[in-house]
C-alpha cells in the first residue's frame, strides 16, 4: 500500500495518543495536570479459546476531545451517540488492552502498550502483566500489529532497556516499509515526524534481529495474520484457532466500539487512509457477525472481548459474561 501526500497529511493528527506517545503530547500534558486520585486492583482477565489460554492485560487509558475525533460526521451527531454511550462530556476515553496467548507451549504477547511514556493514566501493562503471574523474560514472541506508539512503546523503555529480552519480535513487512522509509519521513508533515522518530527509537537497536510477516502468515502457534490496512499502511488483525474455536484480535479496527462499531462508516482522526480503513472495518465487523466469532479489541472497555451483532446499518458489541 502506498500513501499519497494528502493521506500522509491526514495522518498528522496522529500526534495524539496513537502516535509517538511521549510526555510532550497534548493528551499526556493535560493528564499530567490531573493524575488519578486512586488506583484499581491489578487488571487482568483470563479466558479460553479451545486449548489456548488468553489473558487480557489492561494498560490504562487516555482521553482526547470529542470535537474533531470523528472526521466525517457532524459534531452534534457524534455527541448524541457519545451521550447514549455515557461518555464523559465532550471527551472520549480510549482504553488499551494487550493480549497474552498461551498456546502450543509458547507465550505470545500481541502488542506492548504505552511503556513509560509518562502519561499518568496509562503505562500499567507491566505491573498488571507481572500481577497475572507472567515473567517478561519468559515471553517467547512479541507480535506487533502496527507501529503506533501505544502499541510499540512497551517494547523499549525511554532508557533504552528492552522489556522482553528473550522474545522474538515479529513485525508486519508493509508497516516496516512505510515507517522506515527516509523519503516518506522527509515528506511527512512536522506533526508526524515524532511518529517516524519513535519507530526508529524502538526498533533501530534490534533491526537485524526482527522477524517480518505478511498477511496470511502464521505469526505464532495457531495465530494467523490478516491484513486490515487503512488505519496505518500495514495494520494487521489476527485470528487464533484452537479446538474448533476462534478468536479475532482486531487491533485498531475501531478506537472505541461505542462509536465505530455502531457507526462503522465514521472516520476516526487516527486513520491514515480513512476510506481504506472504513472498508477494512466493514469487512471485519461483517465477518465477525456472520461467523459469530469471538473478538478481542485493543481499544474497548476492559476486558475488551465479546461478540459482534448486526444492528441496522451498523453493528453492536455484546460483551462476554465475566466468568
């Protein structure tokens, strides 16, 4: 997939949560002024898909303004849906949930969260990961869906320390081709330069050891990558199959199901190619509803798993019953 300059400029809005995720970002700066007054208990949730054990790990949340969050719908329409979803007034809260898969005697982590980006309401993954009984030194493989900061910053701390020293790191070929292209970086708006630099910060020290995958590849035991381009040039989803059951990890098909599952044709500010992202979203949601496959979201209220049902011109998320 190649992006024209118009699409690259559209991606300049990625300087919020989904981008470089550092303490100078607008959301991080705002949150730093109002740190939470209390802490929850460790947040992890286990469930089974066939013979595989899935552990959802909560990494916290970020907030951004509702205004301009949806690019192609009137603000009053967005506010109406947001009110029905009980959103904070004029805000949208974006949660982060990573998935650990124990299958075939291997431990696979899909995406790594915000790391030590400095935002007070996020970066909880490692504490919750350890509370769930995992040792980062024993992770066999880390699979990355795409290169936005909230998915890759947990690989490497700001000090340069690798969080998963013994894991094989597996990344999508088309994503690497885009973000590591010096020409595309030079042409990108200033607002996107931080994202390119962040990708290099995270991956440059381990570039020679990375493993690359493409759509259709088995990236971990029983876990198949599926292209869902648009959100970024190489954005991937994954299907886990085990003992006649399946789970689809949809990565950033939606930034909040309350908006973009209900209104799949709406375009979130983070989508770099809005039309391609819309097509991917429609295709994935329709498949999930038709096949009644369980879904795991990256951005959904914890534990971020359930089923998709058709609902008029859109869809709705039916969360699984906590067990």
